[in-house]
C-alpha cells in the first residue's frame, strides 16, 4: 500500500486539536492529576478488541481516557521536581522528529537529523563553556548521561593502569575507586552499579551539600598512588541548588591522576547566564559532564546530554564496528557516543530550543529561573511560621513549617488545593517542602500565587486560612522565554530520578 499524507490527516488533526486544548488550559488547570493510575487503568481495561478503530477515533479515545491522569507539569506553578516545561519551538521540532521517524544512530543513513544534532552539540559546548572538540551524545536523561561519562572514565583510568576493560572485562583487573560527595544524586550510584563498579567512597559535604575539598584531599591521599580513580562532582544539589567547588576540586583530583566527571543535570546550565556563571567556575577543566535538556533548557522529554572531552575514551566504550554499519571517521556516528544503537533524533528539539532562544534568550531563561526561585524564597520567608532552610543560590528552595508534622500537613494541603505542586522531601534530618523552579513560563504572577497558596494554608502559627485567587480566565500565558521570565510524601535524602 502506498503511504499518502491524507492517510494521516484524521489522526494528526485530532492530535493537534487535543494538544492545543491541553496547552491552552495547562496554565490554569489544577496542577495535580484528577485521577490516579488505577482509575485511568480501569477506563482502559479489557481484552484486545477483535476489530480495530479508525485512527482519528483512536486518538480521541486515548486523549479522553488519559487526560484525567495528566499532571500539569507545563504549568508555571509546578515545582514538584526538576522538570522543565516545553518551549514552543522545541515542541514543534519534536513533532517533526516523530513525523520524520529517522533512526538517528548512524550518520550515513540519516544525515539530515544527524547534522542538526552535531550543530546542537557544538552550540551546547559553546553555551556551557566546555572544550570544543568534545564528543556530545544525546541520551534519555541525566542518569544515562552519567552512565556515559562514567563508562568513558572507567575505560580510561583502567587503561592507564594497563588494563583494557573493553577486551578483558572487570574480572581480575585492578579495582576502580570512585569518590563522590555525601549529597551526590543517586543516579551516580545507579550508573556505577550498571558499570559493575559497586558503591562509591563517600566524601564529606558542607551544610549546603557542597563537597569539601579538604575531605577530598584526604580521601585522595588515602588511596594507593596510581590506583584507578574517578571523582564525581555535582553542579546543582537537588535540595539547596548548591555547586561543588570545581576550581579547587578538579585540579586536586587531576594531581592524583583521577578522571573528573560532573553530574550537572540542571545546574550545568548556570554557565549560560553571566550572573550565575561563577557557580560553575573551573568546570571546563573536568573530563566529562552530564546534563539534561528536558530540565533547564525546556526541551520535551526525553533528552539528556553526555559530553566527554576525549572522544577516544567514549568511542572505546560505545563504538560498534560491523560489516553492515558504515563508519564515520572524524565526527563519528551518534552510536559511538552513547549507549543506544537506535534512537529518535533527540538533538533536533535541542537545536530548535537553542535557535529560538539565542545566547541572550538562553541567559534570560536560566537567569530568570533563579530570579523566580529567589522571589519565592523571599515571599514565603515573610510568612510567620515558614522558614527557608537553604541558601538560595540557583533554582532550588527548601522550606519548613515548625516541626515535621506541620511541614507534612502543609504539603498535603497544598497538593489537595491544586493551585501549585510543591513536593515533600527530607534533608538534613528534617522534612521539607522543596520548590524546584524549572519552567520557562513561570512568571511573577505564578510566584505571587504560589506564595499566597503557602500563606493561606492553616498549618502553622501565624498562617491564615482561606483560598488563593485564580487568574482571570482567558489571560494569555504565551510569551518568549527570557522576556517576562524564564522563558506528596517525602522522598529520599538525595532522590532525583526525575529531579
């Protein structure tokens, strides 16, 4: 059967209708889902039908059944985890990626999307101040980006010790010591488990979660000289937003022959805003970096970015050479730089986001997120009974009300109210409510409504009961990132599968 554009018209027209309806409403609807997974599953339950349904009707059925279970992550008042919204250009590009349906693994077979990804990679390096010529791989998220950087690190440090892990495996080889800060993200530990490296050695952190260089120096000196060593640093603590001291820690680690990897899932983008770049001073001296485009850059899920300064190290870990695949000397194939042989063209929406923003808009996006976080912190700090418990240096705010019970009760009531989504967590031995400002559309009105939502929760001394105001219906939420703004139970101490 010949494929014709009209074959897709009905399904695409209905998909566009439902997408526009969602986007028109997402800024004003209650942020939490209206139905849980079990309730949605009941609407979908049943045996596989004997007869199919017209494509347009399938799309309508899907939208009507799933919509009650959707979280308004794109709302300017969603602060539950580090989840960005979606920039308009990135969404449009993502639709094209699905329509084009290119396997972006090999440069020879899908040159159009691979060329776009290569340019997006160069722009990422430029915007973040990372070494030109580094290999850039587009992966599912920061967990896989950490895996990619640490895989390159594993091969490199073992190779320096005379052991080829790619040929011989880990059995019988010298142990690899991995040093991490006490408040690193668990995705680093997960990547190490994937790589067979086991649990890392923990280095003490300060009261904001920053790795202490004196403790790192002691840990490095305590090891066997010349032993394979990896140091994993962090750009953006999920509770405090703090950054490890890269300018001091990276040269120290290199002096001991260590590979330095940086987990910068959302914090690496601070380098793109001149007012925040001091937070990542010296980060360009590391050997590998992990970040997300679907967090701070506001590209649709899923898109992580893995950067490795030495292309030979990452290509040794992931390169594939078979008779039916075409090698790409020089730039390399995308599958040389990341774990997947086949994948969608995730880098295309990344290119679109950066093209729509430009350097100035990107700076405004990142700086605006931090500005909104400070505004929320200043607003809630003026409420009797509420205390901000971290130094607000980036996009994260942690607040507490009296004791743990009051804090948990406040979080439950805020979620029940639906005006905003602020997730619970536990940090430094106490329950907190964690605000993660990650959406380009969060504006000053969202800040005010969020502060009022906290103020009107009757869960602490001095807090008054009542309801928050709603934005008048029909008010537009659309604007360019960087103009007006950037562009329930407690979790584990370091948890950030999603951020």
